[in-house]
C-alpha cells in the first residue's frame, strides 16, 4: 500500500542530504556548522533552502561551491520537482542566488563572479585539504591501535576496510576517506595501497613521520579556520530571548540583540 510522505518527513530527507554538503575550506558539513537557515517543501514538491555564512564578506568561492552542492544533493532526491537556493546576508548573495537557480553551467557562473577562477582548480585545492585531514585521522587511529610503521604503510584498502575502529573521529572519517580515495582514483581495488599521497605516490616507512607532520599542519590550519568561523557566526547571529514586548533598551546596550533583530524591532 502506497503511503504519501508528509511535508515534515520530506523536510527531514532534505536535511539529511544537506549533511553531505561541506564547507570546502573546513571539510565540515554545513549542517554541523549551522550554516543552513531553513528548509521548506511546498505542495508542488519544490524545495527552498536558505543558508548564511559567518560574515558578510565570506569568500565567493566558498559561497558558490556550497550553493551548488546544496542544489546537487537535494535535486538527487527522486521526489523533488524543483529547487530554490538562497544565500542570505552576503555581499554577493543576489549573484549566488541568481546563479545557482539560473540553470546555467556552474563553471561559467563561478568564473564570472570569482575573478576568473577556474572551478576545477579551486575544487581540487579544497579536495586536497580534505584528503589530508581525513587521512591523518586514519593514520593516527592505526597508530593508537599499536600498528607499526611498516604495517601502516603496507596496508591495503581491503585491510583498512576490515579494521575495527572505536574512536568517534575515526568512525566518522573512515567512510569519508574511502569516498575521496575512490573518487580521485587513488585506490579502488582491495589490493591497492590504503594510504597513497594526494599525488598517488606510496609512503615509505622512513617518510611516515614527515608525512604526518605535513598532515598535521593542514589540520591545524583547518581547525583554526573552523573555530574562527564558528566564533564569527555565533557573534553575528546571536540567538536571544526577549520579553513579550520585544527587546528593551538594556538588551541593546548589553549587546544581547543582533543588528537584524534591532532593525526589525526598533520603530
């Protein structure tokens, strides 16, 4: 018996899709970063997603990549009949919104609005960082299990798939690491080396410590950027509770009401 899905169920499906879209610089889901403002599904099965970034001047590269990631993931749902993506409170919000909803090729829109940047080169740069971040988690997790250097650098993809991890970070990153090495063609068969470099080279046992040092540098940079983004977003979009009569003068003086609340409530 066919049972139609409720609007709430469809909206939850959309939220699940959005968890697959990452901030390209941080390799963190936009849902975890609280970038998604709202999800709405209309009666005609058109989905509207509104998202916002930590600052008014966040890089257009990031904004366009996330906007098109949102569209691609949601449009993959079989019941979706149309899609509207809206970037709020951003210096290029109108350009991103019009571009992603125009139906024009992504690379054309991206180049026009991002100083002639080549989409493939920008995406490759961020993928390389994501690869480093995910691989480091797996390597450190194996070291924590007592695996020797030789065991780690000689491990195959099949070996890695059979390894049991218990740490939260390792369990989260294992499927993401497998996805990226497969997508890039760095490893696909079970007998392939599990830990190639981004350029497809094998890691020698003597080079593992230096390799991990480079991965650590990438992680520290990404973690710093992530902490900065979260702090800026929290400061810009404060969630406040005000009385039934609206914010008082004390609320404004104490900084408990963000600018967008002030502009809406002050007459």
